C-alpha cells in the first residue's frame, strides 16, 4: 500500500488504518459496504458538480441566499469529491476495483428544487452511513464511515436551514438499511458502467409523496405507489430510532393516505410493508414499496429549565 494514495485530502489517518486491515474473509463484507458507500458518494459528487455548473452564484443571490451560503456549497462539493477519492483509494488498497460514477438524472429545475433535493440526499446519505455501520466488521472502517457521516449530517443541517426547516428536528439520526437507500438512489440513476461490481441490492418499486413537504405529524399525508398495492399492508414510518407501522387511513388505486405518528420530526422514511414493525427495527424482509421521503415539522421544543448548579 502506497502512502501517496492518501495524500488527496486531509486523510492521513487512512494510511495507517488501511494498512492495518485484517486479511480475513469478512473483509469481503466490508468491501461491498465500501463499494456501496462509493456508489452514493459518486452520486452526490456528480450532483453538486451538475448543480454548480447549472446555477450561477448570481442565481443563488437572486433566490435570496448569501455569498456565504454559495461559498459553503463549494465546500460541500469539495467534501463529496474528497469522499469519492478516499473511498476509491481505500477500495483499491483493499484489493477491489472501485465502482465508477454512473449517469444520473436529477430533478432540479431551479435553485430551490436543488436545495430541497440536496437536503434530502444528504439526509439519505447520513441515514445510509448510520444504517450501514452495524454491517462493517473492521473498526478502522467504522471510524472512517463515522467520520464521513458527521460531514454528511453537517451538509444536511446547512441545507435544512436554507429551507427554513429545523436543522436538528430529532434528537436522533435515522438509520436506514442499504436496500431502501439503494431504492432511493436508483431513482436518480440512468445507467452504470458495465464493469461496476454488482452490489446485489434490489431497487424496490417507488412510493412517493403527493402532499407537499414539510408536513405535520398526526395529519394524513397522501402518497402514490407506482402500482396498486395489495389489499392489506402497513405504512411503516422510520424516524430517529423509532419505527412505527400504521394501517393506511385510506387507499384509492395507487394512492395511499397514512398518518405519521405524533412526535416524529424531520426527515422520515415511509415504506409499504407486509409486516407491523412497530417498536422494532426496520427489516428489509417486509418491504414492498418505497421508501418515500417525508419531512415532518417537529413539535415545539421542550426541556427542563430547572437545572441550576
Ligand atoms: C402494530 O403493532 C403495535 C405493537 O404491537 C400495535 O400497538 C399496533 O396496534 C399495531 N398496528 C396495527 C396497524 O396493527
Ligand atoms: C421513540 O422511541 C423512544 C425510545 O424508545 C420513545 O421514548 C419515544 O416515545 C418514541 N417516540 C415516538 C414518537 O414514538
């Protein structure tokens, strides 16, 4: 392993961590996780490059954003590029062939739709690293994944602020397993190079919000599934460390109305599932459609002011 591979960013830690990789079979799992992470980082990297090529600083200013905000977007683009370089180098060092960027289609028509999409993607990225963490067998890789997760969450916070949404709308981040993450990512992917390692994740049929976001917990949200769902199902909401499955309030063909639980706040994933996952953790095995990405206005902040010392 060559030290020079890791001089691309502020990643001196990688040189020592990757060289101390245990050469064991379970590394194969880690390699798939790294390739999956790289798949997402490529998507984000290209997304910001496309956005910054498409929308000028003048357009951001005209849309009411500051010079400072625009400058921070350039830092985000820089970060995503660094993540791609780090993971590419790490996969190479671990003996893999890093997946390459795909061709993407991002629905962004103006500055505002770019920021909404950015907030959503960064939230999904954060959820992906959190949900992927238990799959990682190497503690060194876990530190790296955690380090990237922090940065994705900072990006999310900045974009939520720009949307006038509460940046920290939940005391807890929301973990999401690779299958729903991949299903969301796949909606932006047109095609990938044939040489890319097959990651074995299946993209589930789409489930999208019809109601505008953000929405209120406790009030029905309208969703649309890509096809008519079976007669009986649950809508499972995943937010922070809570997973709650509810019966749909009503359905009409592909349209589904369901009420997110009171107390949920911030970016929340809604999925059609065959099983009631309430109180447990989300399981891919019950997944039928989704996820849809919902954003819920959190309740008023409450805290005990009595602490005095
Ligand atoms: C799902 O399970 C929880 C916990 O067992 C239960 O309270 C809830 O009523 C169930 N939901 C539905 C829609 O059946
Ligand atoms: C979420 O889970 C936590 C911890 O189990 C619990 O205290 C809280 O009441 C739950 N919130 C909701 C909205 O279900």
